[in-house]
């Protein structure tokens, strides 16, 4: 039988849509209870903000619940099955971000990760845009000192969040995908992420099945070393195009 490990709450700062948590951040919180090189977390309901959430763990999975409702469940993985492309240079990522359509058209402009309405040292302000001559989107990211840390490095749940939105922002490359929300995220972190260092985050589409779109993302250091990567499933909610 699962046993309750602890109760946690997701602070309102870490929202995606205004009334629920950023999906990647919530998935990263679940993943911290999974002892494996990689983990996959499935979201069943929008993770609520500022309410007690119970963490339960068995030998095979971790569950996040509230009032008997299953919010998310995670499991260990040995392999994500994702081929990571060549890294995007920092200058390329800066140019792509400057030209990102997210600056003027965003379904959730207050999103902790990619919301253009978030101030520096409040949100991550990762606003990916298409990279010229490549089938991916990218943006720079310089984690700041306001972010949660663990042993001096950026906390893993923040890194999960940073990999979440670029995988969804990659949907802009498909042109006819409406507003979508995260349904599942699998992530492997390869290196610690340090406050004040420069990184590049990239995202790209993998496959589409009607309203479900599989995508991937990667986090690179300034010199192109892979710091982490992810595979995601996004579920389209409406028919308006993102671009």
C-alpha cells in the first residue's frame, strides 16, 4: 500500500495558467521522490496552488493527491528514447527569443516559465522562438539568485520547469495547433544548473496524433554541453492557432 511521505503546497509564484501550477514544476516536485536517473510524470488534473497536497510512494510509483483526487503520478525510467539535436548557440537563441511570437501572443502570459508578463527575478522569462534554418525553437536562460536551490545549484524542479515550456512552445512550428496543456513529462538531468550561468533551452516536435502532440526539449550550457533533456506529451484544448 502507498504511504504518505509528507504534505506540500505549490506556491502561487509557480503558476502556469493563472489558477494552477506550471506543469513542469509540478512534475519536478513529484520526480524528487523518485530515485532513478530519469523519471516520467503524468498529470491527471491541473495541479492546484496554495493547497495541501499529499505525496504517496510505493515501490513502483509516486502519487500526488488532494482530497482523494489524483493530481499526478510518476515512475522511474531508464531511458527517454529521445535523440538530442546539435546544440543551439547562445547568440542564435537570443535572436530567436527576440523574434518570438510569445511576446505579443501568449495563452498564459503570467506563466512562471515563459510568460512575457513576469518580471526578472520573478519568472524564468524563457521565451523561445523559431531558430532560422532549423526545426526547433530556442531561448537563452540565465537562472537568477531568487530561484530555489539545492546544495548551491538550481533546484531540480526548476530545471524540469525550464524544460517543460520550450517543449510546448515547439508547437508553434506546427502552425495549426491550438492552445495545449502538458499531459506528461519525462526528464533526465545530466549536470547541475548554476545560478548566474548562461544556458540555452531548445524544443522541437516529435509526432502528432489528432489532439495529442509529442515533443522534446534540451538544456545546454553556453559551450553546448547537454545539461538535461525531456520528452513531453501536450494535449490540445482549443482550435486557435498559437501563431
